[in-house]
C-alpha cells in the first residue's frame, strides 16, 4: 500500500487573487512563489466563502458556508462538533499541526489540530461582535479605518512582522523535526501568516523593490461616495472615510507597502520550501489566502465585499500526479477539504457527505465545477449578503439592497451592473432561482441577529470579575527538549541528527 502523502498548507492573509491570474503577477518580486506556481495547478478564479478572516477560515477548515458553520463574523464561535479537514486527516492516521493564525473564536482553539506551535494574532473571544440592532454604528476600537492607508510606510519591526517571523521559525523547526522520523505517521503542517494584511508597513529592503513599480495606483478610479452601490457606501462609512483625506501619495504608499509584504512573505515561504527540500521530504503543497484586499480599486480598501479584489484569492496545488497548469473554472476555498480527502484516499461521502465544496482533482483534469457560493454577514452589512459565481457571471443579492449582476469577461472591473438590463433578464432569473433554492434569507437574518444578541449578552458578563481568556497558550515541554537526565546522550545525539551517516 502506498503511504498517504504528507501535506504542507501555506495560508496567507488578505492576498488578492487579482494579482494571481496565473501564479504571481510577472512584476511582483516573488521568485519562490513563481517557482511553486511552475509546478502547481493554478486556479485563476478561486473565491473565498466569505470575505472576512474568521468566517472565511472556518469555511476553509470545514468546507461549509458561514450559514452552516454559524461563524458569521470575526467574533462568532466556531463550534467543536463541526468536522474539519484536520479531523478527517487525523481519523485517517495523520499527524496535524498549525503554526500561525486561524482566528478560531471560542474555547476550542485546536479544531482537529493535534498541536499549535504559536498563539493566534487576534483575540479568541466575543469582543468584536457587530450589532445589527444599531445600523450605521462604528465601533472605533476594532473597526478598520483608513489610518492603515495614511500610515503606510517603512518599519523594521511591527506587531505583524514579529508574529510572522515567529510563524516561519516554528514552521521550519517543525519540518526539521518531522524529518528525523520519530513519528511514522504522514503529516499535515499548516503554516498561516498574517501578511500582507494591513497595516501596509514593510521592511526597507522589501519596500525598495517597488520604487519604480508601475502598479502603485489602482486601475479603477474612485467614482466617489454617491456613485457607489449601497454596500460599498456602508463600507466607506464603516472605514470612517470622512475623517481622512486620502491623497494619491497615500494610495501609492499603501499599495507599495502591500506589494513589499508579498515579497516579505515570499522570502519566508522560500525558507520553508528549502527546508522541505534539504530534508528530502515530499509533500502535497497548497497555497492560498483567506480573502483578498481591494487596495483602493474603485475607492475601496480591505475586504468585506464580493467585488473581485476582496473575494478572489490565490489558490495553487502542487501534488504528484497533478499536471501543472492554469484552470479558469471558478472554484472555492471550501473545495480544499474534499480535495485533501481525495489526495489522502479518504471516502468523504461516507464520513462527511454534507460539505459545500467539491474535490478539485477532477477540475484540475478538465472537469466542470458547479456554481460557487459566497456569504457575508458581518460589520458593514445590515442583512445577509449572498453571491453566486458561475461561468462569466457574478450575482450579488441582499434583502437591503438592489441586486447586482456583472459580466466579468466583458467588465472585469465590475463597473456596470446589468441587473436592470432587459437583455440579461433571463440570466438574472436563473440566478434568482438558484439563490432562492439555496438560501432562506429571512431565516439567515434571524440566525445572525440571534447569534449577535447572545454574544453581546455573554461577553460583558465574562469580563466582569475573574477573566479566563480562550487565547491559545503554546506549550513547550522544557523537560523533553535538548538534553535531560532521563535521556541517553548517545542515543539522543544520533536520533536528533538528520541526515545520519553523512
């Protein structure tokens, strides 16, 4: 019997798929990701299940939409009884570990990972709960604002750099340890960075790479607040746009910092892949992001939107037996779970037939993929938003807003809403029927509001008096590290050496 493949998942945060039509854009300084792309299936139209960190990541882990995971926003608990790809792999005999961010909220900070090597960068409690009972309210201490744009620039260390430096260190150390062969199980190591998520601040040597970059201004200009669709206007307001005078120079510096941090990540990823090579380990490699970033396109920043910059993500898979190449069929990050199950020969239809994703192995071989669904029900919204991507079309619906229909082949900038165009009435009707069959929006709305209300009652209670936070505390067993007196030094030094006998 062939051994199940090792799996290395590299996840980044807020990296837009519009820069990854076929691997990294040519002008990006990302040599390691470009080499990975050359040996990968590259999904040019991959979408997050929800354009926000915790909902998107919970959907990636579980293969289910937020309406099913109930992770509606960045402070919604991810329930322990939801099977994730980590659970399926562990049932099949895998060793699973996480180095980095996954933005789990709630007391379960593992969700099938046998080990976490770092803590998370964001809180695990209910403190970031939005409140739809107060439409238009800004919660300034945790909402995004455009200070990330006006504050873009250079620094040699930041909160985010400190975190990602640690993530990469623990990931490479774990790969060395896995090579020693003390554990015969196949492994799945997930390495999850927080860059290029704002703030758009980068180290000088990466910043300098983009001094003459021709892409430092958005391709689609800001049409102004009054010309935006209602949800985009809400995002402007949520980002406190009236308090900031965003200049062309601010935009240039923010985009430059973002591109520089892609190069920073590329170096970290290159170090990890080099250890994999140096230790002679083979693994399936999956590279993806949780969601994208609008980067000033049409005046929008960050995520929380179904527009391409925020909803589209890079997705590349390198595996034995998968011929490298570009795939244009729209796919979802929820497809990763059934794909990993397929690669590990796990009969998912027997143990978990309820996933919303589909294996990408047939798609990589030329098969079709069904309609891709997305949901959003967090800050900047006042009711559940849903979207469908099929073929050249993207459909967006929300009970509070007019429908949107975009022809992405003819209008990649999504500048022309065709929902009111009689020439496309049949296409619109088809999407309406599909959405009606998939979603009960009044029930979805009620579930979100109930979840928010429960958490807004629980959180202040838990902060009154003794506080027991859920933030993950990494454990290092100091008595089992390096040399201790219950160990035989001769055996230790031999077994900890890799490779041996050279």
